[in-house]
C-alpha cells in the first residue's frame, strides 16, 4: 500500500509534479489551501462585497462555486452570486441548469440567468442549423462573454470568478504563444482591474490541474454534469490539450511553469481608443462592439430560414 506523504493513511493520489502522495483528507486540504492562496493573490474578496461566479454546471465551475461560497460564508458582508448563460441547447444546457438551480437553492446562493433568446432573439439550436460560414463557437464565445459581463454588472458584482483550471490556462498560453498573440496572453487574466469596460475576471482554480478538480469534485460530493457541448468545434484546443499532457508527462511541473511565465510576462494592453458601441454602449475600439455585429449577422442567418 502506498502511503500519504503527510500521514499513515493510504494514498489515493500522486501529484507527479511534486512527487507527493495524498490520502483523501490531505488531498482535499491541499486543494483548498491552493484555492485560498489564489483567492488571496487575486484579492477576490477584498475588491468589494459581491463576487459573481460564472457557472455552467460542469465540474470546474461547480467546484469554484462550492469553494467560493464556503469561503464567503466565513466573511461577513460578502455575497456570492451564481451567473449562468442559457445558450438554448436542448439536452445539454437545460440539464446543466437544473444542476446549478438545485445546488443554489440548497446552498442559499442567489442565481441569475439570461438566455440567448432574451439577448438576441434566437437559441444556439436555431443558429446551429442555419447556413453560416463561422463556427457556432465563434458566435457563442462572444455572446457568452457579453451576457456574463452584463449580468455581473447588473448584479453589482466587483469581479467575475470563472472555473478556469491550470490545464485550461496552460492550453491558452500555448495556443496564444503559437499564434504569436501577445495581446491575448496579456488579456488572459486574472485581471487586477477592469479591462476594456469588462468586469475583472478572477480564477480561483488557477493553480489546480484539471484531474485534481475532477477528483476533488468527486470526493467532495459536488454535483456536476459531465457531458460537453454538442456543438463544440474545438479541434485546435484538443490538439493543444494533448500536446500539453505529453509535455507534462515528460516534464512534470511544465504546466505550472508555463502559467507562471505567462503571468510574469502579462502587461496592460497599451493604446486602443476605448470608445463605446453605438448600439449597446459597451466598450469597444470600433464603431460597434463585436457582440452587436455578430448578433445582427446571426439573426439574419436564422431569419433566412434555409
Ligand atoms: Zn494523509
Ligand atoms: Zn454593442
């Protein structure tokens, strides 16, 4: 029997990047300690009274919501608000919304949602079957970000916490690095202040590898939906995921190093006139924001009915 590096109990997990074995108890304590460190480093509770958590119902966002709401309950005057965007994807989002809804009502967490139907007049199911040149994700990413931001702003939140884990972040670093997109790397967050009119984003799970989030959610009994979006067209992200795991396998600790390197290199974006969108008033460098452009384009594709 392999033993925990901290006590005499049986090991349930080996962190290869540190060589440490963990029993169940020491594993959960270690995850919680690293999340608390991220919360301190990013000053998540110090910036104001309200923290919005972007929740999809998957393991990462549910774990972030669980941990932040536990930490917030020990602090007077701090409120957690769960925020969910309903893309209108039958058999997927409706099921995950149920998971979030049940969890929030049991834990007494305020939950606000907005659908693509309310925002743009159509669902993702409708857009996916319309003839179009862009991928569904091209619209979805922009709409989701815009709606999340609006919901957080309306709820009076000072930051939006996302469930991005160590692997997600390292994948984005690799992707943006490979495209030479230093602006994107600088914008990845966590944000210290509002960037381009957006509520600053923070990442409490930033130090936790994906497999550890999954194990933590399972041993802690956190409910979550395991399926992924039926329209996901993330071929390139999947390639980076595989490459990253290969690198990590050969060089344990590489993910941590990449994320550290990127955050040291992050710089505030220079220049770019911060005007406001003629249609919705959101910050944009052009005449109208990307969300408004894509919303109009998508609406005409759905409306064409072919
Ligand atoms: Zn132990
Ligand atoms: Zn706009």
